[in-house]
């Protein structure tokens, strides 16, 4: 099997597997327990927190471990809103882009239904939201600006740093869903200037079911779930120490190899995408190529159905996506591509190919070898 759907999830790397296995075998205690087994688990939890924080340019006590990137998004958005309500703040406006992951988009829509003043900022044709457009939506009543760092379907990187500067000038908090970016491009919370940042281990060769939320010191954030006092009271429940240790190991491995891996992956991605377009000259890139993640290509194939292409490639042992994994199995066109101005047919005919640092030259060559036959079968 050739796996080119790494924006949906990634295979677990050896470093993460080893860290999880060691923790499951040797560190079974509850980190909240005072006895020796508990202290051992707490030590591993603290070491993992320190490692993740250092890799993001954060402080250890600014990292909150969660059950997923989606949960991290929920805590960031709903926790900010809950705190504003508790403090009787007059800030009731949320500024959000029109290209967010459903974890953000649906959460904000729920708040909008409950009375929040929400400004939706659309992207330009290349899939990038301008800082100027976000600035025009800002008011002194703005509580939160949430903007994805790298769009999960197109791979287009957003100008988060510029947006954060404008938002802070209005006294608003800034959250970025960096789930698709962490481990693929350098991510530093101070360089971005954000107050809240979400990530998920399974996007950079860690296990599923574990994520993290960066919360800048001084950010008022209320709990949205009740229980014990774990994770600064923001995420109650006994910590998943083996998965957290694996998250830290996977992020460390990705970060250490980033300078070497990113150019290699970008070269493979370009070779693959150019081969796609050569095999189907009417195919087109979706999104600004100069602002793309190194691993992602979203391509439209006019007059072809993306779901049929996906199934035909799957028969040949090649895994790709028709967009976000959250849309897999659905025939509806991608909301993200429609927001970028693609027509219904182009949006329905788009494939997302996403590589990883584990992708090989041989896999790309095999893909390009079988592609012409696949296109002929689907075109019939």
C-alpha cells in the first residue's frame, strides 16, 4: 500500500511507538497519586510537557494536554467565551475565517446561534485570508480571533502573525488551529504572537487520541468540563501518559529532522503534482503554491469525479483523499474549495495528496506509473 493521505492521519513513527510502549510497560501509575508509581508517572508527564513546550517556544505550565486537536479547539474557543460570560465582559464578537476546520467552524456557529456576534472572513481565490480583511472585521468588542495556521484540505498557510498583531491592537485574544502545521513547518508561539494554539499528535507520526493546547500566561480561559484538577483544571480526567509521552517523542523527531525533511518532501510533492498535471493537462492546483505546506497538493480534475478517482487509485493500492477526512464518503463539494471561489464541478473533482517525511521516491514513482491507467478508466 502507498499511503498519500497524511493530512488525515500519519503512521506512528518508531520514536513514538517506543515511548508509548515503555510508558505502558514501566509507568502504569496515576500521575495524581502520591506513591512511588504515581510519582514515576508524574515525572514522565512533566518531562513530556517540558519537551513539547520547548519545541514550541513555550513554558511548560502553558501546555495543556488534551484528547485530540478538536478538543483543544473546543477548550480554546468555548473556554474563552465562558470566561467572558463569567466576568460579564462586553466583548461578544468573534472573528473567524471561512476556511476553518469543522472543529472550529461548527463550534463558532454554535456560539453564533446562542447570540455571539460572529464575523466570518472569506479567503481570496488562492485560499489565503488577508490580514487586512480580518482587520476590517475587528472592533473593540472583539473577544477572540481564530484563524487556522495551515488549511487542512489545501495546505495553504495563513498570515497568522500579521493577523495576531492587528487583533491584539484591539484587545482580542488570538487562537490558531495549528493541527495541520505542527511538525511540517517551524511553529513558535512567540513568533506567531498567538495566545492559544492547538495541535494533535497523529498529524506528525504520533498516536491518535492525544493533543495539546498552548495557553499563553495571562490568558483568561474557563473550564468547559468539570472533574479533577488535572491539566491546570482545563482538562479533567487522568492523563493518558503513554500517548502524551509518544506525542512528545513524535514532535521531537519531527522537529529534529525538519530542516532536512521539509525540502525533500516538498520536492517529492512537486514531482508528484507536476506528474499529475502532465498526465491530465486540464488538472489545476487549488491554492497559492508559494504559501503551501511542503507536503500537500490539492488538485482539481475537470470532468472527473474525485470519489471515483479515489476508488480507482485505492484498487491499485494507493490512498489519497477527496479533501478533509471529515468529508470522506460524502459527495457534497468541499465547503473550503467553494469558499475559495471554485465552482461546484471543480470542487467535486478535487483530490488532496498529502505526503510525509516517511514518503519515499519509489512510492511517488509508482504513483506516477499507475496514474495514466487510472485516469483512462475513470474517464470512460
